[in-house]
């Protein structure tokens, strides 16, 4: 792979981070919960608002990176430390996205549902770009891969368990921090869990060929 192609792939990955972060921000604006992997950071941002959602996402992603190091030990590749600055970038993009959508009124429930679906679609678009870029995984996916490689289980199955674990941890944190009330995690989180993969499959299917031709262009 040429340096030019590698450069293009990383540019595409950075673009994917922006759209994924914007998707999280749009979903957050709907006030019905966010995607499972972002749910822990969302609950913490609701309770400890001295940090923004983007900052809590940075912290959460760094915890997942540390988890990879603990699980993989010597097998952890140094190139994966690029996840750290990329996690910071994702956090900044999320806060910027929150600012961009802050003017959208979300008083009615139907509008909130639309925001959730729209946010999931934008998030999935970003994920599909990251899949096509194929240079480095985000911290959540990389953590799942580290676990699946270590215990020799199917990646997809481990991903399901991981998402369920994130939601469970979010519920526990919410109950503990908000006097046994659910805050920051609602039906939007469940909707996101069920339809994100569908959108990712759709976008990846229609974008893979044209984007790969552009990236691989001599």
C-alpha cells in the first residue's frame, strides 16, 4: 500500500469520526438516550456536567484503550496507541456537533424519535466510512476484538455482549447516581442497538466500491 493511499485512508477515517460524533450529538439532542457504547459517558455527563459529553467520551474511550493493553499485554500493537489522539478528536467533534444541533427544538416526542433515527443514520454513515478506510479501529471495536481474540470467540457475539454490558453498566450508574431513576438511557438506546447495524450494512454496501476506487487511485 502506497503512502498516498495510506494518507487517503486516514483522511477518510478522520471524516468518519466527524460523522460518527455528529450522529452521537444528534441522538443526544433527542433526549431519548444514545448508542450503547456511548451510554456510559452520557449518564456521567448528565450527573457530572462540569465535563461535556465529548470529554466524558474521551475518558471512556481511554478506559477502553487501557483495557485493551491489560487484555493483550505484549500482543498490544503500538500503532493502536493512535486510538488515543483519535479519541480526543472524536470527543471534540462530539461537542462541536452538540453545538451545531443545539438550536433544533425537541419539545415533542415525535421530533425526539426523528432525532434518534436521524442520529443513528449519521452515526452508521460514519461507521461505514471507518470500515471502508480500514486503517485503525475505534476504541470500542478494538476492545471487542481484543476480547474476542483472547477468548477465541466470534467477534459479533462478543460485540453483542459488550453492548449489553455497556447498557447494563449505564443503568446501574443511573440508578445509583439519580436516586433509582433512569437518566441518560432510554428507548433511544434500544432503538440504536437494533437499527445501527442495518444502516451500516446499507451505507457500506453502496459506498465501498466508489470510495475504494478513489482511495486506491494511482
